[in-house]
């Protein structure tokens, strides 16, 4: 049986064509697309190692997933915490407020869960060919991380982002763009 081609998914550093920080909500949407790609890559990796172990392809895929969730993931959450959530909390719509409170809690849970998922991926990378596979507990952690992230994305895409787009305009949108670029060292 031929190996699964783990790198058929767009690498983590690539973004949708034409999307830049000058368009902050489009950039946030593109980040969500990359999160979904990385979650799919993690799923493919989990399947791949069942028959191929920690071969070079598996180790490369694990590094890609770790790089994305170590670097881009925290930046993305900070963008939301700084710019998307505050105006939504300030407007006091009870339904939106409940979702934003849950999203903020998700960010804290994701950080804790990521540390555990990352430890499993790091063990795969470090052990190389002698790696023994993911335990049932590790598989459950992967499933929980994936499920939390997917529900989180639905809440953001379905509730938080549409509500924030209606509120964040003009100078506030420009300030959001400038902050996102500044924290990443990107020049306009």
C-alpha cells in the first residue's frame, strides 16, 4: 500500500491569495481556513502512523502542525481577544455575550489541550523510527482538541465574526489592522 501523501495540504505559512492584514476580517477568515487544514493534516497524520509509523513524512507533518499551532494559533487568538471580543462584550447582546464568554474560555482550554497534543507530536518527532505509536489516551486528546476547535470555529464564523463585522468599521478597523501587523513585524 502506498503511503498517504501528508503534504497535499497547503503548508502552514501560505495564505489565501490577496489576503493581507490590511483586511483584518479576511485575514481572520483565512486563519480559520488554515486551522481547518492543520486539523485535517493532524487527522491524516494519525491515520498515516498506524501503518507507516514515524517515518520522515509523519515527522514532517507533525513539525508542520506544531509550527502552526505554536506560532499562528496564539497570534490569531490574541487578535480576537484584543479586537473582536471587546466590542461584542460591550454591546451586551445576551446571545452574543454568551458565545463570546464561551469563546474566551475555549482559548484557555485550547492552550492547555495544545500543550498535551504538542507533547505527543514532539515525542513522535524526537523518537523517530523507534516511536511506538499514539496511546489510546493520546488519541482521545487529539479527538477532544479537534472537536473543541471545530465547534469554536462554528461559533466564531456563525456568530462572533458577523456581529463584529457590523461593529468594527472605519478607524477601529484600521487600528485593528495596524495592531495585527505591528505584533507580527509586518510593514504596511
